[in-house]
């Protein structure tokens, strides 16, 4: 039994945990001995009672403060008001589109914008989103708002749980609640909770598609969720192909097509002749015409094209976005494909290693994305910071990656409130609003180089104990998993 009387004594943790002692320190930090997201383990256990209580209270306080600010800055359904954005995206992107769909209105058409208290038709989301959010429309507005906030809080916990598992961390309640609190207080998490956008659904889907891609229906369900937004689904599909997750991609695509077909059939069931393709085009053009969506004016865009367009005063259309995406993603996808192919049977898809890191960064860097999408990078930052999932063999790069991933997530300098308070001159504001995108591009380039140049001839290259044993001519010790901090 471990000596000492600290509240993190060894005996308080289940046997499936190992302890990582620090020199001259009586405290102990729990480290998961699992190998990835789906390694058999007890998914939840109380952990230290004091820590669990503190983290639970912290999370509850943060969620309560954000809910309070929503009420203070609440935007009533109708025209856009830049000074009151509380739950604006829930009204415009979740509740009223679902309500219109329930009444057999197409939320992509101008008739919808004239019949419901919304700013404009919804952008070109997959019709799957209408079926997904249809149950919300069964409630009155106030009840739906409360339910949606509870759902978002639940999804935040799911994101924390999946991220910790993929990064090789222990998923005890105090750690899950603590990470959820950090994400809720981050710029990315707060933006979603405050406006009520359905970002967390996209994040859960993307994480499942990346880390559960080897499980056909779990990964397929994840891709179907992520593909609701084409700017997420298109680069994600390319990276799933590169990682060899064909079955999940096909299953998810079939699910999207089936649910979209059902939604379209329901909207057109009244026999009216509706040109949905024309509605898609019109609604997308109206969305792009919004001055706040233009890269030149946007303070929230984080993709690579937005940086170039901001500095060159360029207004790229949808086709140009795709034309830029393909060369940006081609070499990283090739690098990941080469990595997966050369590792063959050693390839593990459920951990935040280099392959998964490049895939997640490709999603947010190569095509249209905003700061609130960056919650998806949580497992990458966690794995790099802790040195799990093979990141120990890149001692400098992992700290740089953790900084480049976490900085954009928490960077409140790019918030409209701070920018208005600072009153920066145009050049300084352009620099400040480009920092997030530049950090992500740098992380994307660095990890692509690492995954391409990694020594793939040795499938155990990431296991330091294996390397040491081979150099010593002995038998490698395989008791330490490749996704533990000791690798």
C-alpha cells in the first residue's frame, strides 16, 4: 500500500488504473492504462470524492452563468440583433426549421423566411438535420429552449468522455466533469452554449467517425451526424477514406441519403411542386451574402482560405472553397493513407495519434469553419499535452501542438465583445483575427510532416520500452500499452 495521507492515495483508485508518481511529491495522478476509446474498462467511477464534488459544482456554476447570460442577452425570434445574440442560432437553425418541417414547409425556401420569425432560410444543410431536430418542434418555444440547453450540456459530457478515452486518459467522473467545465468556459464551447447552435452534434459525430471508424455502424452514425454540415462532411469523408474506414463511410452515407430522402418526401407530400435544388442554391447565396460571413469581415473564421482571403480582400464562392480544399488536403490524406497502409495490422484507429490528429485538423483547416468548431480538437490537445498515444517520442512537437490547438479554443481576443472594447486599428484587428487560423495551419503542417516522416518500417517504433529492449537484445515488455504516457 502506498504511504502518505494525501487525498489522492493509490488505494482509492480501481485496479485498472496505474499511478504516475512525481519525484519528491506525495500526490499521485491517475493515468489510464487503456489503449484507446474502446479498450474494455469501467467507463465511469467516482474517483476522489472531493475532486468529484468540486468539479461537479464548477461545471454546474459555469453552465448556470452561461444560462444567465443567455437570458440577459436573449435575442427574441425575428430579425438579427448584434447586441443580443443569446440563443439566436437555436431559433434560426434548430427550432423554427424543425417547426416548419413539422408543418411541411421547406426551411430552405423564401416562403419559410416570410412565414416564420427568422432572419433567413437555413443554409445548405443535409435534410437529415430536419428529422434529427423534429422532436424539438413538438414543444412550445420556452420548453424547447430549456430542453435544448440540457441536451447541449449532456453532449458536452459525451465530448469530454470520448476525448479522454481517445487521448488515453482515465475517465473517472471528476476528470470528465473537469474537462467539460474547461470546454464550457472555452471560447469555442461558450460560443455554442450561448447561441444554441448544434455544433456539439457535429463534434460528437466527427469524433465517432474518426475514433470509431473501424466499427462500421458506430463510425457510420458519427459520419451521418457530421455530414449534416457539408463543410464538415466533405473533408471528413476524404480522411476516412485515407484511414481505410470504407465501411463506416458507406454506412454513414447510406444513412444520410435515407434520412434526407424521408425528409424531402415529407416536405413534398402536399403535392406542391418545389424545386429544392433551386432553394438550396438561393439559401446558400443569401447565406454567403451576409457581410459577417465574408472572410474580409469575419472575426470567427479559422480555415486556411479565410486567412488568405482576409489579407487579399477576396470573396471566394463555394466552388472556389472546394477548389482550394482539394490541394490543401491531398498531401495530408496521402500521408495518412501511407501511414495506415505501411502499419497494416498494427494500425489502431481509436486513439489520438498522428493519423487522427491530421484527420481532425484537416476537417477544420481545409474548408469553411468557425471558432466554435474547435471543440473537436480536445482529444488532440489532451494526448499531446500528456504525451499519450505515441506523442512521447515527439517531445518538442507535442508541446507545440498542444499550444497550437488549445490557444484558438480559448482565445477570447477574437470575440466581438473584446474587439469592440479594444477598438484596434484595422491592421492590428486583421492580425488578431488571423491568429487562430495561423495557429491551426501551423499545427496542420507540422503534424502532416511528422506523419509522413515517421519511421513506419518498425510497427513498434512508438513504444519506448520495445525500442530499448531491442537495442539491449532482450524481449520487449509489452505490458505498457502504446497509448499510455510511458510510450
